[in-house]
């Protein structure tokens, strides 16, 4: 296992990932944008850094954060919903320049299956991305910032929809009416499997790779969310009857067929 790991973004995924890595004997540098979270990170035996990454620059001790680090996990999703229209690519370019000024050579970049856009049918890591959302478009460009530098050992993980004990999309969908695309398949992954994929990359030196991280179970949205709503005692969402059977099934082909990775946390 790589000894000292920097995790850029110790939130919903980054904080439990850090705790697992610490239990495995790693030292962790963890970043947060919140002063209030500094104590929480320190209490978890994480070396905390207050770092604000924007398109104008990087505020905070980025040099210390990246100092004597064996690998960096970049877990900073684009903020492009609602009124946010940030230049995410510029932020990643600035982070890349800070990495180049450091001794870091191994990078895991957490991306999303949104890069595949509205492609119909099965997609694998070999499928050319066709993003349609602004987030997906900026993620594709950002992936290449790290992937195209041959002096970096960069691995890209494209996670599907993230779910966990305190996070499930059915809570937002419950009771909603006339939803579309009820016959489209789900592409989801549990938090525990996300963490295991990242730790496997670090342990087994899966560098210079691109992985889809999606649990291999793809019922329709209507089937899945209706079942989950009932199981959680919530009102089931209502999908309109005109939904056509279409959508993409994201296959984690490289993980399951090449690396023999086994997903362990059902949806």
C-alpha cells in the first residue's frame, strides 16, 4: 500500500475513504473548504488542510498538502447545478499545475458516468464519451488534463450514481408525478464499493487506467425506485406511460473482466 495519501475533498466519499486507509496503516492529508470541518478531520487522525480551489487560484497550503505524498485522490465534483456555472476545467488546470510543482506522480481522478451522455445501449471504458451536460463536458476535458501527461501515473474512475446509508435518490423522487424515462436502466454504486475500488487501485498499482465504477445490476428506474420507495416506507414516484425503453447500461468491464474485481454491496 502507498504510505501517504492526499485526499482532495474529504466529504461524503473522501472522509470514509480516509478512515479506511488510516485503518490500513496509511497517513492521510485531507483537504476541506470548511474551517468548521478542520477539527472533525483532525479527530479522525487526518492531517487537515484548509484549501479553497477556484478558477482564480488556490487559497491555502497546497504545497504542504502535496508534500511527501505518494498518491493524490482528486474528489472534487463540478458545481454546475442551479446558478453555479463555474469553470471546472480551469480549477483542475490550476490543481494540475500545483501537482507538477510537487513530487506527486500518482493521481486518482474521480469522474462520472455523465461523460457518456445519452448514448443508448451498453457502454464500456472503450466507448467514446459523448457528454451532453455542462458537467459531463467539463469532466471529459479535465480527465485528459491528467491522463495526457505521460510523466504522471493517472487513473480515472467514472462512478455511477452514488448511494449509501444516508444518501439515496429515492428520497428526492418519492411522491413525484409524471416522471420520464421510467424504462431507462439505473447505473448506481454503493459507497462501500467506491471505497474498495480506490483502495484496490492504491494497493495493486492500477495506474494509467480508466475504470467505470457501476454495480452490475440495471433494473429500470421505475422498477428500482418503486421497490426502494416501498422498502423505505415512502410514496413511490410516478412515471408516465409514454416512456420509451432506452438509455445506457454502464458496464464496469475493465474492473470485473480484466481486474477480477468483485462488487460486494448490493443496491
